[in-house]
C-alpha cells in the first residue's frame, strides 16, 4: 500500500501567465524541506502537489510536519494512493476508518472529490457506497455530517487518494519567488513575527542583529540565533549578520541629548542595515515596529527614523497591529517562548528615562552632528560576525 503526502496550494492558483514559475519554485522549496528524509518524487497537477516516497523508510509523518511550514502550501495530508478503481479505493476507505476507530472515534462522514469526470460514479454515489462499506465493517460507528469525529476524504483523479487528516500550512508565496529583504532582528517578540510575515509573501530573508557586548551578554546573542533558527524553519536558510554596536551606543550616550538617544540609535541601525542589505542583494528592510507601541514608534519618531534610510523601502508588517495580535502569531510560529526569555537587548540597556515622544527632525539632525557616526558605522560594518543559520 503506497502512502504519499498531498499538498494544496492557495494564492498561487490565482496567478496568471507566470503561475508555472511559482509552481516550480514551490516544488524546489518542498524538495529542500524534506531532502534529508530520503528520496521522493514531487509532481503537481492543478491545485495539488504529490510527494511520492521512493524508499520504504521515508518518514511520512515527518514530511507532513516539515511541509506544513512551507510557504505556498495551504494544507497537507498524509494519504493512501491507489489506481482509480472503485474496489481499491473503497478498501482504502475502510482501512483509514479502521485506524480512526481503533483510536476511539465514534462518528464519521465521507467526502468525495471527483477530478476525473469520466469516472462512472458521481461524488455522492461514491460517498454513499464508501459510507455503507465502513458501516458494514464497523457497525458501532455512526454517521454525523455536521460534527464527525473524522472525515474520510476520497479524491478520484487519474489515481485515487484516500485520507482522513488535513494539516494546516501557512499559505502565502514560495520563498525566493519575490526577491530578498533584510530583517532587523532583535530578541523581542515583534521582529521575528515581522520576518515571518514578509517571508510568507515569498521574500527571502537575511538578518542584522545589533549587539552591545559587554552591556548585553553572550546569552542574549544566543537567544537571537535561536529566534533566527525558528524563523528559518519557514524562510529557509538565512544569513545572520551580527553588528558590534557598543561604540556607536557609547558615543551617542557621551555626546548627545539623552532624550533623543533612542532615535539616534535607531537611525544608526537603519543606516548600517541599509548598507549591509545592499551588499547582500536585498531591496528592502524589515522591522517589527508598530505605530504608537513605544516612544520610539510614535508617528513623529518613525518619521525621524525613516529619514535615515537614503534609498530603500522599510517594510513594517506589524505597523497597524495590536501587541495581542502579534503575540498570537508569535505563539503560532513558535517564537514566543524564546522571545520572552529575560535577556537584555541593546536598546533596553541604554534606555533614557524620558525619551522624547515627538522628536523634531531638525533637532535630531543637529544632535546627530555631535558624534562621528560615519566613522563609527564604517568600523562596525567592518567587524560584523556572519552566522549562517
Ligand atoms: P521587538 O519586539 O522586535 O524587539 P520592540 O517592540 O521591542 O520590537 P524596539 O526595541 O523599539 O521595539 O525595536 C523596533 C524594531 O527595531 C524591532 O522590531 C527590530 O526590527 C529593530 N531592532 C530593535 N533592536 C534591535 C537590535 N538589537 N538588532 C536588530 N534590530 C533591532
Ligand atoms: Mg525590542
């Protein structure tokens, strides 16, 4: 009995002439996600992808778990496959029902999709017949079309597929189908979510992290590496560029007004990230800012921060979201528990007591003249540490 993984696409199906570019990209990304599980064939037709193992020890459950994180797929199912022969798929329907009955299920229904219109039975007839055979085999089972314990899905195509499980996948566009952007990744809750959201639109990601040793600990950096690893489960391998930021921070602290220090710091992060982004083939920056969340994210503060970036758009996918909405996504993608570990971040170490919430750009620019940011930023860029995640 052959078992495969069935994948379904969402938005890709809406693409027009360039649809096949997206489809090929998705197949490549799926292949990468399961490459260590053994050889498998991947092919697709209409809105379905078929992952067919070529060895007996291929771990289907693990493949389902991996593929449920691949952008471009909306759901995946472990499924049995057989020739399109009614007797064969009815046998399979009874077989998958047995697995569920043995696990304690008491009610079920059958849903059929008939992709092959020439097949002599229509969908309701197939469902009825399959339901009848399942009831014959397990007389204690009951049909419940509204809230069944399980559903037997039968898809009748060139070959036929039978399954009971549909696992959600994130949807979106396949990574690499839409350029590359540089994520400013802190150890907080927001920026990993921001990276995930832009990655979901098909954008490949690299990341910068600003690090103020010894004011922030080695453990704080490890936390960021851990976050990058979790995000990379969805986005694929990512280059993390750790920027030593202590000298910039000290210069701002020693030379500039305390109430503007956070804005000056953020402008410096943006300038450095823009240059690193360009070097790495990125066409945008990504941050986890949300308007009004903290003093450095008021409308006026974001205006002053934006102004530091000369020639690159800044994507802020969380800009209109509440913290609670962001936390929901952080939990879903698995970054939340790591984000709330209590390690200090370079921004928190130097937080002023009374940051100016409505900074004026001219006064910020005046204040910025008080330290030699160009030399310091150049030096920081020259001594970055590159970590391949
Ligand atoms: P987060 O939860 O992502 O840390 P936050 O709400 O704490 O965000 P800030 O600390 O003001 O907000 O940071 C705003 C954004 O600036 C972050 O989402 C992130 O994109 C970027 N950022 C902040 N600190 C760093 C850092 N040390 N390294 C890289 N990027 C940073
Ligand atoms: Mg933060």
